[in-house]
């Protein structure tokens, strides 16, 4: 027990866990997903597990500006899929910036290109014409099953899809997003980066009435890789694992420059794995609303799990929020995924 008994306590009201409401795929019946991403160091590992997991069918990837400029994110997504041997997966480019407000970037963490100093081979599959929303519409309409959307960057493309094509809502099985936090933020003390980068889009998504799982910092800050894990990836056969080790090394070097501990939260892969592994992440029901104003709490995801307040105000919870994860199991799932990739 540490000297200060509060160490390790959550910095927020941690609601009691409840059964997940989101769908989960199986190898016999893979869940169709569309990954909306801003690669991005941790996005690269999320794309890898989306390709590798037999419980998921990656229908397509759409890019959004966030960690880096959208053209870099698009190019990175295409090159990563090529690296992973997934040239069959279509990629389309999405929004460069938010629906409203300033352009936010995280290049100080991910590097100007979005993938640190790593240079990947050219992709062979051409970019899909028509842009991200058109690809999402095409894939959702063509899918015999409702599709799970997995946004792991700013929610701009998702908001545009929901506002532009409301008739597709019945064919959206789930929005399992990486973003937000019931506790503190990372872009600011209040806001997590993906929400902070486009709070108006996030407001639209959380108010949509669609089934949502918020995989926020509350759980992703427990989904970390450290120096010993880097060695594990570096020792794996295959170019994909070597690239993962390079990306981790870049992240650790940046952390060291800032006098921080050498670790990296693999945020986005948690959202993907939640749809493949039924009991990896513990969730609880919250009502989450987003602060879209321009004050110091801009982009905060305000989570309320108080039965008393929700009943008093005649409100209901609108999403599952990830609160717990088995870190060791998470790391093993990442390693196992990379063992299967070229
Ligand atoms: O706050 C973490 C999120 O912001 C992750 O999706 C990471 O890739 C960055 O986009
Ligand atoms: Ca991301």
C-alpha cells in the first residue's frame, strides 16, 4: 500500500460496472467495422489489430485530420494497410479540420508526418474517390449486417455522416469511439484530444441517440506499453512488428525529452479490441454531454452516472464508458496480433 492511500484512486465518480451493450464479433460471425482514424502512432497499432482479429471484418478505413495533417493521415493509413498485407481494404480521405473552431494537431507527440521518423513503402491500392463520408455510406448500404463505426480521431467525419445520411442510422450497430474522459483530459486539463479537436462534432455524435461506447482516457491510460514491451515487438518476426517497435521508440524518446516516464498509452487499439474481445474492458453506464463552448472546459466530456441526478432531471444514460482493462491481457493481444502480420 503506498504512503498516500489516495494514490491509485480514480479522480472521478467511478460508477459500478454494468454488462456491455455493444455488439462483439466472433470468428464464426465477424463484426463488420469501419475504422475512422488519424494515424498517428497509436492509430497504427489500432489498424493492425483491426486487420488481424478474426472477430472483425474491416470493411474500410477513413482518415481525418488530427494527430497530423489529413493528407499525412491518409497516406499513413494506406501505407500501414499495405505493410499489414491488407491491400484489399479501401481507404478514403476525410475532413481536414473541425466543423467549427481552430485546427488542433498533436504533431508534437506524433511527429510532423504522424508516424514519427518512420518511412513506410508506398501503398499499391489507389485512394477511393469521393471522400470518407461517401465511402462510409457505400460500405454501410452494401453491408448485409449493421456496421460498427470505430472512430479513433476527431469525430468530424462521423458527425457529417450522421447529419447527412440520417436514414442510415438503423444500419449503424454501434459507435465505439476512442475519445473523451470522465476524469481529466490530456489536450487540456478538461478535454481529451479527439473531442477537443472537434467538440461540435462530438456533441452531434453523443446526442445522436445511437448506441455508443466511449473508450476514454479513464481506461486507455491503463492500456500502456513500456520499454520491455518495445523489446518484445522488436524481437517478433515480420516488418509490421519492427515498425511498431520503431513507433514506440519515437514515442518514448519524446516522453524522455519532456522528462516523462517512457511509456505510451495505446489508446485507439482499446476501442478496436473492445469489439473483438467480450470481457477485456469493463464498462459502466453514463450520460455524457460535451462542452462545445469556448471556455476553459471546451471539449470536456461531462459524464454523469448518478442515478439520483438522472432521475431528478428525467435524463437517461446514453453510452457505455470504459473504466477497467486487464493490461497484461491487452499487451498479449497486441503481441499476438502482430505475430500474424507480415
Ligand atoms: O487522446 C488520445 C487520442 O488522440 C488518440 O486517438 C491519439 O491517436 C490521438 O488522436
Ligand atoms: Ca487517434
